C-alpha cells in the first residue's frame, strides 16, 4: 500500500469537523481528557520515567497526550494528518508554555526520514481509524532506537466490545459521537501481537481499560475485552 494511501479521508474529516473543541474537557473529547492521566502513568511506569527521552506521538490530534508527556520533561514530536487538529495543538502551546514539535505527516513518511531516532513511540487510539494498521506498526517500529519502547492502544473485536464501545458509548451513554468507531476496524490483541512479531518486537505488557457508568470513572485492569494498552520492545 502506498504511504499516502494509508489515510482514511472520512476519518480525517470526522476529526477536522470538531478540531476546535480538542481542549474543551466537556466536549466530544471528554473521554480522552479523562483517560489521559491513566495513559501517561502507564507509559511512565513502563518506561521508568520519560524525563529527557525523545518521544514520537503518532496521531497526536490536538496534543492532549503530547503536552502531558512534554510536561514530564520529555522531548516530544507529534504527527497527524488532520491539519486543523495540528493548528489547535500549536495554538494551545501558547497557553501551556510547553515545547512540542507538531508536524503534518503519516507515520510511514515520517519513518523514511527518522529511522531509529526515538526512545518511545506512542500510537494511542489511532489503529482503529486507519486502513492498514500493520503498516503503521511497521513504520512505528522502524522509528525506535534499539532499546526503545512502543506503546499502542486500541479496541478489541468481540461481541462485548461492540455492545459497550459502540452501542453503549455512542448510542446509550453518549460518551462519543455516533459513528466514531466501526466494529470491523477493531483489532484483537493476538492480531497486534502477530504484527509486532513480524517487525521484531515482542509484547511485554497488555493492560485493559474499563469505564464504570455508575461512578463515571476509568480504570486500568486485567480485562482487555474492550479497550487495551500494550507495550512492546525488540527481542533480545
């Protein structure tokens, strides 16, 4: 698949249309704001801190994760293919006073220029929005230093995830706009693990993320049936 082909224009348009609301914690991006502390803590713990480390955030959107990592002392680059989201991300730096390098690029194109440059590559909540997730994983792997870590997150594919991540989150609870996700694009952990093995990486951790509709809180745990975070590194 050509590099420029691994972008779904409908997905880009979807996020472009609501880009101005990236930093509104009560907007469509509320779930991302609420899970972000969990994501950052997960990365920090498994990377043994991020201070001074060179990090690439693939699919950075409006910069919620990128800024959080930069605030911990990381040297962060964020890439995305939604120009309006990147504009919002750059504007928000004037408020946060943080330093993040935002670039319009696919991960495949970026990898051609920056092979082996990063201590950490994050690709969170993106794989279920691209035509070829394996291409993203391959490119992300090539960007890592030999001792680097890759962090992925996406949604499992099973009846439970359809019921909760789509019917529940989008139609019943209204946590996300309807049409945010397509069930056929969900990815099983075993499928990601197989793709990682092909690039020379092995999974070192997989952790689930769940939402409690009663307490309205998110938490990490062992249940990976719906959302999950994954850590991978090169085989020794």
